């Protein structure tokens, strides 16, 4: 799925020619046409889990060795060859090349580069928060999906019953339609719905559900470094602003449809607000964001099936999202 998404981004967004992709990948032209026509492999199924390379179980050990090296003399640090010898003593049966590639990749990811946070037009940040609302006469805690545009400071908020993959997908679909396009780059936290494994500072093993959404809309992903929540400080501020200005006092609504229609109106009204020090409204800056957006696809992505057991769903609700065990308690 990762290669599928990458090929679609290169041809449909970056403008790389089909001939160049065919030459680089060795794909048959019919296969390439299928990739460009579908946001995910038609009928794609795994008969059994893929086998991980032999180096897989030893990646944490390599990271441990390289971290320990930082505390010792620079001239007496482990080479890839020495790490290979140590891993063989610990049961590794793979080849030296896998170890050398892994050492190089982990070492590169560990070299942090600090640069100022730039808010380029067309970029977005996504986060979740929580708030109390009264729906159908019942007070309940709801999830707030928030997408913010750092360049214009525009944001979009919607409320959902609980945090799941369905919420994540639907929030994106509504936000893209509200803003009139797809941000070319979106920053996220390392949510379990999106990230299977954090591989150093910048590497991420992504979930199938996230890759399918990305393949449909073709945006670039960016994940905050662990412990660096300031990388999405704009959207965190938007979560707080929306909660204090849109949800105080506690709002009442007949259902979620009415509540979200009201939130959408408030987000649209907020675009008229002028930003301190800029002298223009958010709406005027939003035009610059839109100029950098990717176009909306002609159709919405189809909903994903839910893998949650019936016992994990709220009473009377059919959820098409991921299990709610991914929801981090106490956030927001």
C-alpha cells in the first residue's frame, strides 16, 4: 500500500511521467494504469501476514547499541560490521547488508536538525480534543475533530461520539469540503489509528487505514517527533479556542447533525476575524492557502469496515471505525 500511494503521489501530484515510473519500477503499463485509477488496490487482501525481514527483531537492539555509543569515546564506537558480529552471537541469522542498511538508517534519523517552524500556504495540522455537550437532552463527552491552517489561521471543527478511524476519515472529508481543497501537507500526532510503529525521529510505519485515505486525497503526511507537540501548536490552540468560544456555555442540540451544522457556521464566521499584526482577515489569507491546495477528488472515499467487537461499541450504534481502544484517555 505504501508503494501504491507513493506512485500515485509522484504521477498525479508531482507530475512525474508514466514512462519514467515504468522505467524505474519495472511495472507493466496496465498495472500502472490500475494504480492511477484506484486509490487502493481493488480487492486487495492478504492471505497471511507478511514475514518481516530477519533484521526486524533486532532493530531495537541496534538502536540500543547506537544510543550507548553516544556516551562513549567517538573513536571507539561500534561499526556496522562490529554490530553484525554482536547480533550473530545473539542469534541473528541474516546477512551483513541488512545490518549495514539498518545502522545507516537509524543513525541518520537520530541526527536532529532544528529549523524554525514555517507556516507555508496550503499546509494543515490535525488534532483531537474533548468537550461536554448536551445532545437529545443528555449530557455527554464528545470528541472534537479539528483541522487548522497555520498560514491563514482558519480552522474547522466537528463533534463525534467517539474517536475511531471513521471519525478520522469523516473529519477529513468534511474539512476538505469546507476549505474547498486538500492541504498538500498535513501534520499529525502519533495516534495509534495512524502509526503502527515509530521508527526514529522521522520514520513511521503507517496503518492501512491511513494509507488508504492518503492515497485517495494524495496529501503528504508529517508526524510530530515524539515529545515535540509544539510542531502542531496552531491546531492545539484552535482546539482550545473552539472549546472556549463555541462550546461555552455547554451547547444543547437535538442531534449531532444540528450540533455540527452550528459548529460549521461558527467556523465560517470566524474566518472574518482579523489577525493581530496582519491587518487582513483570515478569509483573505485563506485565498493563499487555497491557491496551494490540491484539488478535491470527484468522489468521496468509501467508508472502511469496523474491526471493533460489538462489545466495544456504544449501545445501539453501528460503528465503521477502528476499535476505541486507540483513543488516548484524558487528552484535550
